[in-house]
């Protein structure tokens, strides 16, 4: 496939690759900034991340795929759930669900050509996934 900035790319499941998982953890914690898909070195204005945890996220995840998405679980029970089929938020806002300690949300273009917004990934504390 062709990427707007990076050129020809190959798609694969990054949830099983420690490098993209570590970058996603950095994004949630605020140590990295989402980048625009089409313009190099430009922050993505439509992506938001939050983290209210007290310590850095472990990137030692056990990956479990299910019909709702992918769960990346740390040895301490913290779970990062990635939504594979995005659901638009009814009010157009991409806020984390109640009880989440972190999230990534943003907007995307629908197959109909309209914009939608919702949550891409949610981080839940031990026992809350």
C-alpha cells in the first residue's frame, strides 16, 4: 500500500510486534505525539491520548485476539484493548470510557466519505478490561 509520507508500506499486525506496542504505550503516556498521516513532521490534530496511571506502562504484554479486538495484558493485569472495528461515538466525542486509566481516540473517514470520531484503544487497570 502507499502511505502519504512514507511511501510504499507493508501491512501486518503490529499488536504482536514489541516496537509498535512500545510506541503506542508512549503515545498513551504522553511521551510521543501522534503524527499526521499525510504531512511529514506534523502532529495529528485529530488524535487525543490520555493517561492517569501512576507509573510507566509495561510493554511486556501477552496478546489475545478475540471477536471484539485485541487485548494486550501486562503481568500485573493492566490491559490495553485495541478496537479492530471502530465505532463512531454517538456525540462525536472520543472520551475514554468510565474507569479507564488511558485511551487513544480520534477521527477517521467512513466508507461513505463522512468523518466519524471514536476511541481506538482503551487502557484499563488490573481486573477492569
